[in-house]
C-alpha cells in the first residue's frame, strides 16, 4: 500500500535535522491534517531545504507551471513553505516543523490545534528533539548584565543582530497566544516577537500577521522584555539571525522543556553564569521567586546561591537585584561554546550528529 500524503510529509519533516518524531497516538499526523490539505501535504513532502524558483519546482515535480506557481504562493501565505524575495522572483523551500511551520500558524490558531500541539510536545517533541547537539535555539544574555570588563563575542549580543538588519517587524508571541487560547496564559507582553531582515524590503510582503517596526522600537521592546524577566532566544548560530524571541517559562515550549530537564540539547545556554555574592545578598528572594526562568537559584537561609548546572546564563535575575549581589560571570575558556557559523553549517552538523542523510532535502 502506498503511503498517504500526510504520512510522507511526516517522514519528510522527520528526515530534517530539526526532527518531527513519530508518536504512538498519531497526533503528529492529526496536526498535519489540521494545517495542510492533501494536495498541499503532497507538495510539501517533496520540497527541499535548498531554495528553488517556482520554475525549478515545477520542472522537478512535473507539474503544470501556472497551477504550481499558484500552489506555492498559497502555501507560502499559509506558512507551509518558506518564501523568500519579491513575488516576481520568489524562491521557495521546505520548512521544518518547529521554528518553521508551527510558528507560521500564528494567525490560524484555534483551540483544537493548540490542544493537538500540546499533546505532541508531551508525547514526543520535548523528549526526543533535543537529544543531540547542536541545539536549535540559544540563550542570548541581557547585555546590561554583563560587566564591561568581560569579553563579549559579536554573536552574543542581540543588539548586534538588530543593528545589522535593514528592516524589522513585530508580531504576537505564538506561545503566549496558545496558552491564552487554552486558559493558561500569563500577563507578559504579547506583541514582542521580533523579526528582521538584511533586505530593506524584507517585510513588504505579509509575515505572520506582523507589523513593520523601526530599529529603535525593536530595541525598546528588547529592553522592556528584559524588565519583564523574559529570556532572549534565537537560532544557535553565529550569523544569519532573523528573529529574537522573548520567552517566559510558563508559555514557551522550549523553556518548559528545559525546566523539565528532558532534553539536554533543547536549548544552548549562553557563555555566562549568574553569580551571587553571599556577603551582599539580602535574601529577599526576588531572583528565585520572580526572575529565574529555570529554577536555578536556591535558598541557603541567609543568602541565595546559583545552581550552575541549571543556570542558562540569561541574566534576567541580575538587572533587578536590589542589593547588587547578582552578576554575570563568563565561563572558563574550556567551557566557552561557539555555535555553528550559520544555518547551513548548523544543518550539516546536526544531520551528522543525528545520522540523517538529508536525502531528498538538498
């Protein structure tokens, strides 16, 4: 019996280094049926990670050129494929599920989809996707928490990412929106998911229901996120960043996975650790009770102490310490983690570590 379109697409997504693990319940197939028609699933199951023009896709798949161009545009608008560039010269490529298809369902979320996604996280995704390095996502520390005398590599500064861009956009956080739909939301800022592009016209086309923003507005949003205790996350690479998430543990799927300690490589920690001076700590508990997103700060009666095995080096605890007892310290040189250069090198390294051949994807 030949495989159905949804099964082929599920296997295609699982063949990517990002992964889309199978479950006993089959919830991963129900998710795809919610997002794709059979025709769309069939096309998506044959798309490559390497961008192609509509003409190249048409020729490779042996389809009618006009109909194929319409399908590719529709799938891009529905967040099923990645579309790059203006309409007259658009390039198309496959999307992974997480940090791809899922995030681009922001405008199409409903309770049924969110419940399916939560079931999938619990059954398979959180436990299986982060088993091997490199992690897909990396923590980027609050810059004002880093002492001036410490070395900061260019890729470690979110401000560098924003400054290098030529256009910017802001959309709602999909994680907080999902939790709100099922009655588990928090009161953190919703509209602070940041995207940027090296193209001045990068957001002239619709992007996840986002609104265009200025560089200054984005920098102010980052500062506000730090005040709220949100963690800066982006791709675990040195270059080619196109987004910054501002995450809370109560809603973010990645941070929830880290807190549950099910996947050691779900998230790459920063190259810093929080440190508390016991002499100046007044044991107010703000850092442990209100700021630390992963439960890494523990009470020692008269002062608090950082569990360095759990600390992710985000720095959000440092900026609100009333006594100044908290600081970020740089890890020893042998523990400094330099991520892959860009998404191409990340993809190849992850594929090698997970034993994926990338057949049919490049």
